[in-house]
């Protein structure tokens, strides 16, 4: 199952304990951090990332963005998205 979200610049998406979940950026840009991973990821339009670890994954919109989040392969449910914090875009 895939859900799409518009994200204002500075808004944050938090995904908890969902390895295999895919985040795709359709427009804009995201900064993604996974708990236990020393690397951070900068995704722009057309790029995607699959969550590799249990724990918390945080995606922050660096610009206004439209993203989709897809459940791990073989699962029909929506990933457990704990929080989507929206903030006003800074002009």
C-alpha cells in the first residue's frame, strides 16, 4: 500500500520500526536519517530510499515536497507513520 504526502519545507515525517518501507520523492527534497546508521541521505525528485533498520527513521523536507511511502513488500497495510509535523514554509 502506498500513501502520498505533501510536505512543507521544514516539516518532519517519522517512521517507527518499519524496515522495508520505501520513501520516494516526487518533487522537492528530503533529508533522511535512520537510527543506528551513521550516514544521512539527501533525496531529490525521482530518488527513493528503502528503510534498512528497525528503530526511528526521520525525513525532513528541505524544500516543499511531495513524497510517497510504501509498506514493505508483501504487506498490504500502510506503514506505521507516527508523526507528520507540518510547519509553515519560510518565505
